């Protein structure tokens, strides 16, 4: 009952909360990070239920380099939350009687017309395989999936639009449930590219533990922009995530609306995401090599000058190392810095975006000071 | 009486206010921007009083590339406030009887031991000239100024440490009063390099109207890092500055303490201030030219890729143009963007600095939306 009240109160600054509570992480016993799993009661013939957890990033994803494919401007790292705490539960059903795809979200029918849903459904359908159950007399060939329609019912056990990644849990769950229904043979990382088409951060909810969404180089189809598990949920068992509720209001501007605005107007975001000239300079260095090693040496100096300017790519490397070695001080420092920098790019957006308030500021202020 | 109450309430977020009220500037009749001047009653023989106004930047100064000389990491542009509103009044006296320099600030004696005061006093003393008044029998030779001591009494008619640039008004006034006393022949821009040694933004208070603090190239002595007047106070007479009080608390971290922290820890600040690699790449281009024009062409492309990444240097040019042509829309847009970006660098600092609160956020939010 206490929990129910707690979640109802999660507010506009929840987007920030993940970062603040990281600084008040503590070494406490108890399992809190869980992998994706099916609930025990998913035994229906022509329908499947799945549960998918939410995830909270410690190196932030904010902004896309490709809006349609949902390819991020930078890599991100997250921690998957325990299914017993924040999760989406999705039941999917298929029948020749269904005339169109339909979705009920938290009991209310929603439109599936957006590109996000259409791209996700088209992609997962294309991966469907033959399904046979002689005992029950069911036989669906892979090409049938393109004609059959789904009924989808999804439920989150926490409020949507509050920065607790409800769309991440939701799309991960949708893709996972449909994949099971259609006998899709993909592994979790392959499935994560499908979930990504619905919501970028959803790709990270396909794995438990510590997860990285890799940038990828396939700019045309985005096939190599998927999530990989850095460490499983048992790796750092005395790490706990505490969610502090600071407001009862929803976000004024959703992430889906806010992030493109940042991409379009914030000079800081592009600097933060990746210093693209590094790549240019390196290519140029190679090109020059043909004509003389002396010039190459000079260009290498130029390249070294550029390299320390990078922000996220450097932090990704440092964060992976901190997680691997369970180095809490570095982990917390990087998480705080990246959270604050994410909010800084929001403030650098025109018009500015605010996902923190005085209460969250005060928390950061006092907690970070304790840490330093 | 109403005004008195108003100023007492100026709070921790006053540092932000200048930016917010810019968006609520309106075309209103009335003179509000005033130049530096003497009050009419400064007629004492061996003492001089001066009044100096505060100034509010529209392109922000935050962070020094040289702490001792107070050389900024980027150029800034400000508007000088009317002396009738926010100003410092300083009276300086000299006498062979004075045993040491002494300062009373708002009626309370303060130490002059800090580098800021010592550098300012040493520099202005070195510029003193012969002073003779036959009628009153006063004769002070220029070399005498190095031996004589001052008594300085300064008073601000607005609260200190609230982001309304009290130190700017104070140091501008101190330097101006001493210059008059010692018959210093420097013009305002030359004097501004002395005021700068006390407080960076003080250099801008030596001029009325619209003022730019130029970066300068003299890294050893900072002699060419001074303030110039872009336009005088009559240039844009229907522009008014409105100061909105949002909190009654002082800043938690002073600018003097906060800015060096940003310089030391914020990746964004250095990107914002100046993209230094541009210069490197250009120098390299020239170096290469010796061996072949073909390579130069390639490097020029590289340089062009770098150039658009600049933030403040580009805004300075655009702001100068907007002020010159009284283009309010551009002026307001740039002012808002730069204010928000300044606060973004504060948030990107470790530990983060907050000079805004929920009230100021709301103001920005609603006012900027109206403007867009």
C-alpha cells in the first residue's frame, strides 16, 4: 500500500531521480536488479504474456541522430531495475478473427498509428518463424504472421511520463512477448534492435544487470545499434537504487518532444555526444600518410589535442571500467557528472527544458557534497 | 520606499535575473542607462567621491584564463545600469597622516589584503600624475603616490552578493575615484584594465551604454584586455531593464568561488568559451601551405567544419549587430540563450552550481515561450 502511494506521487523530476539516487546508493544487502522473465501464469495457447523491467541510465541517452530508426547521438549505459519493482506486463494474442492490430495500455485503448508502433510491429513480424503445436492442432507458417493481427494488452505498475522509463519497459515487453508468440529465434541483442524502433531506451531493457546501448555504424538500417550486457545482475549485489519522489506532477515536455528540440538547438549536446572531428582528423591523418611520415606525426599531435575534448565516449570507457571493478566512487562521480550534464543540455535548449526542481537541486547539492 | 524593500529582497537568483528580465524588456519611454559620473557635491580638496553604476551582461563572463590578471575565457557584452538605480558611491581621501590604506564598505571596515585590492591599488598608484593647486597650496608629485596612503569609503545602494554586480560597481568606482584624486590621465578604456584587476566585470562599468570587454592577446600583462563602448546610453532609449526579485537569500556560492570551479571541472565551459582548436588547425594549415596548395584546400575544409562549433565568439558578433541595429528579437533570443547556457555550465560543474530556482525557471519558461 505504501508503494502504491509512492508511485502515484512520482513527478516531473523523476527523470532526474535516477541520478540523484545514485549518489545515495549504499552498500546494502539484497537483490534488486533482475533480468527479463515470463510470469509463471503465461500458459495460454494463442496468447503470451511477458514482464519487462524498466532501466535507468547512468550515462545518458538524449537525442537521436536518426529519428526514424532511433539511432542515438551517443552511447549510453544503464542499470536494469528489478521486475518485482518497476515493470511492464504485456499480453499478446493472435487470431484469424482479429481484423486489425489493437493495443490497450493500462486498460485504455490507444492508437497504434504512430511510426514507433508501426516500425516495431513490421520489424518483429518479419522475424516470425513457423509455429506448430500438434497436440493443440495449431500450425502457423512464418509468412502467415504478415497477415495475422494482434491484440496487445499492456500494463505498467508505475506511472507513465514521469521519467521512470515506462516506454522502455513497455516496448521491451511488447517485442519480447511478440517474439515468443511468433517463435522468433533472435537472441536478446538482436531483439533489442526491434525494441529500439519503439523507444530508444527500450533496447536496454532486454538485458538484466548493467547494459550498454552501442552506437553502431549501420546508418541506413541501424542493424548494429543494439544493447549488450556488460555485467549480469549478480555482479554488484550490494548496489541498491533508491527512487526519491520529489514532485507529484508529470513532465511538462515529454522526452520524445524534448530531445529533438535539444538536438536542433543546443550547441552543447553535439559537443557532449561525440567530437566528430576526431574521426575526421584521423581519416585525414591516414590520407596524408601516403605522402610522408613527418606530416603524419604533426597530425597525430593535432589528434591528441582533440581527443581530451570528448565527453561521453570517454565517460563510457571509464564507466565500463568502474562497473567491471565495482569502483563505487568512480561510478557515482561519473553518474552525477553525466546526469548534471544531461540537465545542462536541457537548459541549453531553446526554449529551455527543466526536469529538475528546487527539491532535486537541494538533494544533488547536499548528497554530492557528502560524496566529494 | 517600495524600491528599498525591493532591493532588500534581492536573492540568490539575482545572478539569473538579468537574463530573465531581458525577455520582458519592452519598448517603453524613459532613460534608464546612464554613464559614469561624479555627484555634484564632490568638492573636497583632499578627497574625491565618485559614483559608478552596476552593469548586467547579455553575453556572459564566467571563468578566467588567468586568475591573477583576471583575464576572461571569453569576451562579454553588458548594459550599464542607470546611476539613479543601482550604483556604488566611493569617497577617497589621501593624507601624509594616514599610516596605511584602509577601506570601509557599507560602513564596515574591510581588509585590503587580498590580491584583488593589492593589484588594483598598486596599478592605479603607478599611473598617478603630478597634482598642483597653488591656491590651496597642494603639491603632490607623481612619485609621491607610491608613499601616500588612502582612506576609502564605499557604499552600494543595493545588496551585495546577490548577482547584481556589486563588485563591478565597487571596483569601477574605486578606480575612478582614485584616478581623479591622483590626476591620472588615462581614458576610460585604459582605466578599465585597472578596474578589471579588482573584479572582471568592473571593467565594463567604466562606460555607459552598451559595453564589450575584449579578450586581449597580452597574456603576460593583460594590457589589451579592456572594455570598449559599443553604443552610448542614448542609442536604444526605449529598452528598459526590469529586475524581478525571486528570492530573499544570498548566493550560496559566490561568483569568485564558483567560476574557478567551473573552469576546473566543466567540459562545456571550454567549448562555450572558445573553440581553441580552430586556431591550431589554422596555424597548421599555414604551415602545410609551404609544401602544397592541395593539402591546404583539404585542411580548409577541416577548418570550416570546426568553425560552426564556436559558441560565444559567434554570439558576440551577432549580439553586436543586434545592438547596433536595435534588433530586439535577436537581442532577446541571444540574451536568453546565453543566460541559459551560462547556467548550463554551472550545472555541468562538479559539484554543480545553482543560481536559479523554481520561480526563475517558471519565469524563463513562460516568458521565453511568449517570445518564440
